[in-house]
C-alpha cells in the first residue's frame, strides 16, 4: 500500500491519518485481503467524498478476500469503474444504498453471515454474485444492471429482485433460495436462465418481463406457488424437468411464443392458468401428482406420455390436443370451453393471435381410456386405433366426428378419421388422406374400434349416436379381406337390404319393390283364370242320397298379359300381398305358381317390414 509496510488496518493512527489525507476523490482502491471494520471503512470513504455533492467518488475498487468484522455499509458512492468484493468475508450484513458503479459490481464467492441489501443502486456493467453464500436475506433492489447478472450457484435465505432491470442475460443457474423469492416487475432484457434453481417457498414473477431471449426454468425446483400474473414473455418459456410444488397463475400474462413443461413434475399443483398462448403448450412426459385444473387458450396443447396420478380437468379453448400414450390413473376431463377466461377481478382476458375457438382432440393413441372424459370437443381428426378400453370412454356434450363426403353415394353418419384415411387410398376424392407420418389401418383393425366406441355410447344411453358406430363397424367387417367370403356376402346382403338395420328408407324401398313384384306376379300368373265353384256329385237309391263335393283345381290364366292386368285381378292381388306382409294367408284361390309366390312373399316381406321398424327404433331409442 504505497510506501507503507503495513495494511490499512495495521497502520498506527498517525500513519493512517497521513495516508487517508493523501487520497483524493476518484482514486483507485486496492485493499485485497485487508481486514475492515465499519469505522475503518467509513474513514476511508470519508476521505473520498466530493465536497460539492457529498458523495464519495472512487475509480476502481478491489476488496477481494477482504474480511469485514460486523458487516459493512456502503452508501452514497460513485465508482467510476468496477467494484469487487470477490471472495470477501462479512461476519455481519452488507448494506449497499445509493451506490453507482460504472463497471461491474462483484461479490463472487463472497461469504455474508447476515443480510445483503442493495437499494437504489445502479450497476453499469455486470452484477457478479457467482457462488456467493448469504446466510440471511438478499434484497437486490437495484434499479438497473447495464449488462448481465450472474447469480449462478448462489445460496441465500429469502430473495427479492422486485423491479430490477437487467440489460443482459440474468443467470440463476443452480442457485438455492431457502425461502421465498420475488421477481415481480423485474425486466430481463437479454433473457433469464433459472435452470436448476431451487426455491423452497413461493416464487413470484407477477408483472415480470422477459425480452428477446427465452425464459428458461429447466430443472427448477419450486416449493410453493409460482404466479406469473401480467407477465410478458417475448420468446419461448421452458420449464422442462422442473418440479413445481404449488399453483401456476398466468392471469393476463402475455406470451408471444410457446411454453414447455416437458418432464415437469407438479407435486401439489391445484391450478395452472388461465394461460393464453398463440403457440404450443407442451406437457409431454409431465407428471401431475395432485388434482389439478388446467385452463389454457392455445394453438396446441401437447400431452404425450403425460401421467395424471390424480383427477384433472383440462378446460381449453382453440387448442389442438394431443393425448398420445398419456397415462390416466384417475378421471381426466378434457372440456372445450365456449367462453373466454376471466381474471380474478372478473375482467375478460384477451386472446390475441387465436381465431378458431374449437377444441380438437387429435389423438388418444396408446391411452387407457377407462378414466378419460371428452366433452364438447371436435374429434374429426382424432386417432383412436391404439387406445385401450375405448368401451369405457365417456363422450359428453357435443363431440363432433367427420362425416363422409357429400353425395348420394355415401350415407350421412359419423366416421372416424382412420376410416377416412383408409377410404382415401381406395376412393380418392372426398375422403381425407392421412397426414404425413400417420399410418393407414385396414378395416380389420378399425372394426373393433367402432365396436368399442359403440358400446361406450350405448352405456351412456346414446343409442342413436351408437347406431352410427355400429354402421361403421359393419362397414369395416364388410370390407375386411381377412373375413370369409360367406360372411362378407351375408354382410353385403344385409347392407343392401336395410343398411345393417339402420336405414328405414332402404328397407321400405325394398318392401315396396317386393310388394309391387308380388302384385304383378299374382296378376300375371298367380291368380286362376276364373273363380272355381264347388262341384257336388252323388247317387240315390230311393231312400238315401250320397253327395261328394270337391273344389276344382285352379286353372292357369290364359290369353294376353294385357288382359290379365285388370282391376279385379289387381284388387285380389293386393289383398294377397297385404296379408303376406303381416304374415297371414289370404284364403284366395291361387295357381301353383301363385302359391309359391305367396309363400315367398310371406317370408320376405315381413322381414323387410321388420328391418324398417328396427331402423326407426335404432334412431329414436333412448
């Protein structure tokens, strides 16, 4: 230290006074390894105060590895360059107030036995708190950090960063905060890295702003709630692998990109949202250990391999929801919400960048659907093939599936997306082709899917809806190339006659056609030439008369066909056909041909009538 052989703390009073008198405002300081008390520090700073402003002015200051007994207070100081307390030891608290540094402010690897407060302070360069150990509370109420802020590996009690503005990247990677943390109103111009941070209590980010770069919370461990009310994310936010112990509130938060919770663990999270996101909200591989309500308006919500170990309600808007391979251990409800979300104050939350309010479930592949409930969602593109226990899936409200192409060729009904993909390979126009990367399944695979969904609707007392799935099941069986030819022929006949007992119009059309053919056959060949009178013949021996009565064999009609088509013969033919439809004999004399025609009509026409009645019943049954 200049011409002195001892450090500042060990100079005698005369030497110390002479040394301090030699200092002028703006001088550089180098007291590395020097022991300090508060009184000695005050003496040093007093010699550097500008008489005009009353503030101490220092050039660059080095207090690395210095030891401060009883803590330290720095107030009203302007550092022209950096100020470094790297590896310094403070046996008490550190209180920095109204300090400005033109360069860095460094407390890397410092040890503070009490609190560390920085109030009304400005840092022109970097704030460096790498692996700082603080026993008490950190209050980093710095107005602005010009460049980056490094808190990597830091430990402290409670931490408060309310209202701070960081011009560069703020890194809290691996920091441990043994209490609550507050970042409300903080502004991170260059992004923020909270990777693997551990906060045992609540972490508040209300009104925080994350500009330019992503906000990274990957691997973070948050013990309490994590509110982001009115926060602003200009880029993507990621919580991959994070562990969150409380609720996540995003009320009126503004997200301009997606947010990811891949492999995150939600321990006691009861609520997430309302989350408005124009991109993707990704919960793939996440684990929900407690009952949770998720409210989100997003373009996509991805829940691939997500595990729900308790009940959950997903109240969604706009989203395309992917539930592939999700593990549902308790009832999970996916609901399409028709109304916008509201804030706790009752204000409607804006939804910029989102236009189509339909909630579309795109896949339940690999899901055990025993506890899954879908309500008021669009299933037009949903993949069902690899799901299990679809017969226990509950479809509530208005769940829409894709119709076949328009036109007389295709019956109007609800069809699965997988059937569209298969038929598009055979019929082309009108049927939706499979998207890239989506496998096309054969009818043998689709028939059991239709069967299980039919049972699910029947158990829910939705018989008319189940009828469409029965039709789809029979269609897939009819087109199944692995089935026997006899079975497929029988199914084709069943389809042609009555649409598998579900198309009353088709059965009635065949009934009318059969009745018309029967009437014509009776008029042309079935009724005899004329009415046959009974003929009686007998003998008498004076006292006794013996009579024998017989009915002549009906005579086949003769003559031109036009003469047989008379009104009298039509009336008789109609009577025969009407009785045949209700499975009764008419009692009319018939030729041999007419007898066989009537027998055939009594077998076929009641069956067609029964199919028509069955079709009507299937459409109105409850």
